[in-house]
């Protein structure tokens, strides 16, 4: 997963294709809970999705702009526009994240091509 450290890098990363932005922090226990299985998910979806990581503490203005309140948060972007997000206060399981990723692919495919 590519770690983005500037607003500009983020905007460039989500500008094309279908990108999943994962917002986390170093101190978040629920963020560390997903770490062991995220590489497997990235590999499984590599033909359909690009994954990027943003540390909420490193880019607070961007996260404020995107209304990132809970972490980890997942937002799917297609061609720079938000398609769907997965945010809640509960710990996220691998299965729940897979369901979100499948839904992101489905929703993005249903959008008009640009």
C-alpha cells in the first residue's frame, strides 16, 4: 500500500481509476487489527483497485476536508470523486472490508464512464 504524505500526492493518487484510500493512525488499535490481512486483500483486488494509505495525523487538513472522523476509514474514489465510504465506530473484520471492496467495484462500474 502506498503511503501518501502530502495533499498533492493524495489528489494525484485518487485522480484516475478506482482507488481505495485507507485512513489510519499509528496509535489506533483497530487500525493495527487490520494490518495482518490488508496485504492479502490488496493482492486479491490488485486487478481492480489501487490502495493508498493516509495517516490522519499527518494530513489533518485533508482529513478535515474529507470529514474523516473515525478510523480506520475507507473511501473509494473514481476519477477524483468519492464513490462510496466505509466508516463506523466498530472494529472492522476482513469480511466486512471485503464486502465494502466488492461494493466499491460494483458502484464504480455502474457510474457513467468519463
